[in-house]
């Protein structure tokens, strides 16, 4: 299960990073999603330790809290453009929260897969 989820989310995060090429600040968001993809591929290969994934999840949670908009106006998935800065910030915080959730899930699955002495 860990390998399947790791490869699916790893490929999704690569896709998320690719979508950032035309973002106003791609130098921020491409590495954010690129690191999440790398962590997923590490989990797939079995080289990511559970505590490393937990630390990454904490960083993503802190970043999502920091990125949360002052006034939540929703995500408005029906619109492609940015109607307001609050919606853009909510979308960015949502992406960070997705990264955090995936890191926690992979940490849990990696901990279960780790042989105990």
C-alpha cells in the first residue's frame, strides 16, 4: 500500500510542480512540490525514515498555517483565474495541507513497514 500511494502522490506532486511554471512565484512553489515528490519517491524506495516524513509534515503544516488568508473566501475551483488574493492564499495553504497529509500518511505506513528488533 505504501509503494502504491507513494508513487501516485509522487507523480501528482511532480505534476503540481509543473503547473507552477506560470505562477507569479514559481521559485517558491516548484521546490515545495518538488521536495514533496522527492519524499514520496524516497518512501517508495524505502529510504525515507518515518521521522523524516513527520518532520516534513510539520514544516508543511507550519507553512500552511502561515499561508492561511486573513479572510477565507473559499477556493473557487470553478474559476481558473485569481479573483482575490485571499482565494489564492487559501489555494496555496490547501496545497501545503495536502503535502502535510500525504507526508503523515507515508510516515505512518513507513513506520508500520519498518522491521523491529
